[in-house]
C-alpha cells in the first residue's frame, strides 16, 4: 500500500488533492491518504447546507462549508481529527477489508474499536457504544474510495454548535440527511492518544512508499479542482432542489429553490402578487442579503410585502454568491 500524507490543513486543497489522487491513481497498489483540516464543515455531495449547517454561526466564526465529491453525511473537522482515505482499483477494493484495516490500526494503538453494520467505527466506553468515525464512499466503474474522520481530540462543542441537531422542518429536500449518533473523542478514553499517535500507528504498518504532499503543488489539475471546490456554485449551487414552507400572518407561503436560487413563490393569498412577480423575475440567491437588496430596491411594495421581506431577511442565512 502506498501512503500519502498531507502537510496542508486547508480543507479545499486537501480535498482537491484527494480527488487528484483518485482520478490519477498513480500506482496499481491501493493508496492510503492521511490528512487533517483546519476548522471546517464538510458536507456530502447530495446534501443541503441550509438544512445541515448553522450557516450564520459558521459565517460569524469564518468557518468554511466545503462540499465533497463523496456521498454521506456532514462532519466537523479540526486538528483534533485525523482523516483517512483508502483508494483502490475495483478488483482490489473491499469495504469490509478497509474497515478492518482501520480497526486493526486502532487496536495496534491500544484502542478496542469495532465496525458496525452501517460501516461506522465504534468504541465501547462505560458499556455504551460511541461512534468515532463514519464512512463515505465514491465509486466509479474501475476504482473506488472509502474515507472517514477519526475523532481524537476534536472540539465537540463546535461540532454541536455548527451542525444542525434541531432540524428546520420548514425545509423539504430530496438530498441526503445526516444521521445523528452519539460520538466520543478517543482522548476522552485515553488522554495519551493524539492525532500524531494514530498517524504513527498507520505508518508503523506501512513504513515504505510514504510520500508527503507539499502545502502547495504546482499541479494544474489540483489548482483547478481546488478553485472549483471554493466556488459558491459548487458549495451551495449544487444543492438538490428544495422548498421552504411556512405560515406568515395566517397565509401559507412556499419558496422553491433550485441551484441555490429562488425559482418559484406560492401562496394562498393575493396580498403578495407584486412580490411574487418581482421575486420570480429576478430568481435571487436564497440568502439574507438577497432579501435585504430586494427591500432596498422595491419601494413600491405594499406594507404586507415589506413585512414578509423583513420576515424572510430575519429567518434566512447569508450565503451570497461570489
């Protein structure tokens, strides 16, 4: 197995490197990629950031939302995590073997971990099973990868603060919803455990063919991929169509959002016809700032329409595009 270790903590760059390694598959042997990110929230390819994330809190703390290429749920990353990716050609790819590799590595560090039927990695602490890593996958016709995030000494208060554990029921989406689990840091079980400890346990198993990825690569494919991952169009615009339905002043209101933009407005009242026409002619981004701009541009809105604009402004996250 060939091991690649990231020296950067930039989540966009590290995911771009992961995608490049997967696309090129520089060797016929399986690849293990180890990486750590600065504080960030990583959502699955088919997820809805408005549903999964506390966007306002992330904006306030300057924490990026990053959409990855694989499926699965939302995770919080910081330097208290160690992320792993196992890549292989189809004939050498085995999910159960991948899980066994991670579990056996943890056992070599003195951690009695085990895999669940849902492909999570668990530890039992005080007779309770806790999740220390989930799994997400990407598969093509000739190769696949399996990656996950090991909770070692992550700031779990930030995890709960940045991820939505009280779901906004006004949002309806066909995207993948994260499944909530009880989690624990490995350092809470054994304070001597660190990300470096776990990484060394991996390297002790695969102490040959180790490559360190520089913080910046002169590689156009990686640069182009990183630039794409940073765009509003990828992070928010790639969200599957969804709707937001709510009651305002005894009127049913529904907004339809596609590619991150409002494409339809429905109501059972005729109080908002001017607003409806104006909104659907602009197809603005579903963002607090859009409603603020509409308010400033539209002095001829009725009092009811202005009140609705204010409500939308107060109850929408700011995810304005670049």
